[in-house]
């Protein structure tokens, strides 16, 4: 299982992909555009089948989410703010680390 942490912004997205062994595979930035999203899908598909890659990002809606879902990637939205019930929502980096720990993958590999 690969994890793709995607930092959402209005004009670009920073992406880091972590393998199931905890190796940082491919950090990169894409523009928030049709060609940029196509590039994202191509890179993700070159690393793992969609069924073996989880995308963790900071939004629940929009072109990026729609594109990932249409490309059959699992999408897990997270954020840094509090939800309507006052619970703290975590950023993508924290979620990736939590998943790696749960899978008994050494987190120090991300350093």
C-alpha cells in the first residue's frame, strides 16, 4: 500500500508519496489545472495500482477530489481545523504517520 499525502492550494498541490516500507518515494508539485491533474494520475499510476494507493488530502470537494475519485483512487480528506463538534481534525502528514505506525512501518524512514 502506498500513501499519497496531497497538500491542497488554490494554484498548486504539493504531493509526497510514501511506500508501504516507509520510504518517501516521490515528492513533487503539480499545478491546479487539467494538465497538472493528469500528471498527478500518471505519476500515481506509475507507482502502484489505484487499489493499492490511498490519497490523503486537505479537502473534501473540488476538481482535485473529483479527478482522484474518477481515477478510482481512494480519497481520505483531512484538515487542520476543528469540525462542527469541536473535534480537532489532523493534517495529512499526521494521518500518514499514524497509518504507518498502525502498519508497524518505521516512521523514522520519513526523516
